[in-house]
C-alpha cells in the first residue's frame, strides 16, 4: 500500500491541480457575479451585505462580536467595519459596545434587516438552483463530496 501511495504522489500532474483550481475560481466567480448583480438589481444590496445578514440570522437575534462575525463572513476583514457602518446607517443592523469588553463591539440584525434577509434568501436559493439545479442530483452530491475533499486537502497545507 505504501508503494502505491508513493507511486501516485510521484505521478501527480501539477498542471491538473492548477486547472482544477482555475475551474473552481472561474465557477465561483461566475456564480458570485450573477448573484451580486441580482441582489443589487432587485434589492439594492451587495453580496457582502447579504452575507453579513445571513451570518447574523444564524445567531438567532443574539448579539455577536464584530470579531466573531468577521471570521464567518466572506468579505475581507479589513472592510467589515465600513460595511457594518453602512448597514447600521441603513438600519439593517444595530451595534453596541460589548458589555464584557468596552473596546470591542457587538452587532445584531434589526427587524428590517431580518425581513430584507428573508426576502433575499428566498430569491438567493432560487437563483442558485437555476444556476446549478440542471445538473443531475447525483452529480451535485458527488461535487459536494469532492469539494469537501478539496477543502480537506487545502487545510492540510496550512
């Protein structure tokens, strides 16, 4: 078994790995661009705003630290403060000083933010299904397993 694993490793084609990465990136960017356009067109909202609301929705109306939120959203962490500033000005979120550490802040989704998120989430699910739902269910299930395996391999190289 060990020699078979070694043979597989030495016969690996690095160009295939690069092609795999390029296709992952192109596909993710294409879907992201399509969803972004639709969120902006229909709701006047960006994908990072949708992502923030999505993460806050998972916290079930509890206050969450901005640091914890920043670790969960896809937006660059350097942009999170400005993003939250704009969302607070738009009354989608509330922000307060942390009761445990006055140097940090916590955020929570407002009622208006929750209503907007629920509307956007319903459309988002439909848009994603329209984009990839044409693939056979077994192919989508296989793709999920393959992507999990890719993420595991990537995490091994940290």
